[in-house]
């Protein structure tokens, strides 16, 4: 339980120590760097990205300790408004949160996509129906005419797409995988590479970082929508939307699934 006579950072430390967890243990479960966790406990937020990203770290750390994150987040916001930002409450009128707005946009995009996919499906079903009807009423009298009638392609043949794999981009068992990070705006990025923390910084437009690993890389990205990635010099899909905090685990078993054409 969070005590009222100590600060929120000390509350996190007391809760962690009472559970006999080290900072490394919490870092492993939350994918937040040890330096960032210690900054929260010491209430030294200068090394954290600030704003929505720092609030996300506070929530994730609290949840990992089975604490209610809202009181702790509210206390951090009260004590460090510049670094954490203002908490929107129900008393604030005419305010729509960014997450709610993004959720509405996502629902609208999903509805448009579903509607767009439904149209070709209906056309295809109609085509098959017409083809079946024409075969029922048409009488073919000669073998020659029968040979000239082409059966419509089956649905499986009509939509089947064979994935193309670029053999040049497949890493050999002992070969390093290389990730190149290039943000299009301010973006907090931390990385744990083969079990070792190797990157924790606020990247800006024009920055570039290269990560090499043989087993696994865990990326914690503060603004997934502005970060571009290449794996083995090949562009990948976006890790998320603008403003979204994302943790991505990339290893030998899944790295090809991040490519744009997969």
C-alpha cells in the first residue's frame, strides 16, 4: 500500500524491496531500463523522456508491483508537473484525450477497411452465382464446344498469394542481425541487446543508431509512429501509431515478419 508520508518514488522502492525484487528483475518484466527505474525511485526525472512517455513508465512500473498506478501517477504529476505533465480529470470540461481520439480514428479506419473488403467479396460471390446459373441453363451439344468452356477459378485459386522471401535478407545461424534506427521526430528509444542494456536516449530528426545482435533485441520506443527501422538494410513496418509507446522483441525466429512485404 502506498504510504502518504513518503514520495511516490520512495513508495515504488519500498514496494519493490518488500517483494524482494531487484531493479534488474523489474527491468526484465517491464522492459524499462534500470537507469529509468532508478530515476523514478529517486524522483530524478532528468534522464527520462518526459510527458506521456514518463507517465507510461510510471504506470508500467506500478502495475509490475501490483500497485494502483493512478494515485502514484497523480502524486508524480503534482510534485513534478514539468517532467510528468498535467493529469486531465473529469472536472476538465471540453477535453478529449489523445488516446480516445486515436481510438475513434482507428474504429473509423477499421470500418472503412471492412467495407472496402466486403465489396470485392460480394462481387466475387455474385460472379460464382451467375456462373452456376449459366451452367444450369446452358446445354452444350458437342465435345468441341465443351472444350472451349473454361471453368471459373476456385476461390482458393483466385485469392492465393505465394509469399516471396528474399534469400539475401535471411541471416545465417551465426551471422549478426543489424537494426538501423532513424527517427522522423523526437522519439525516446531504449534497447536491451542480447541481455545487455546498450541504448537509452532521446533521438531527434537526423539522428541514426545501429544495433547489432546475434540472439535478441528488445526495443522500448516512446513514439512508435515517428521511428523508421531497417533490419539487415531492409525497411520494416511501423512499430505503431504516432504517440504510441511500444515494446518490440526482435529475434531470429520473428525478424522477417517485421518486413514491409510480409
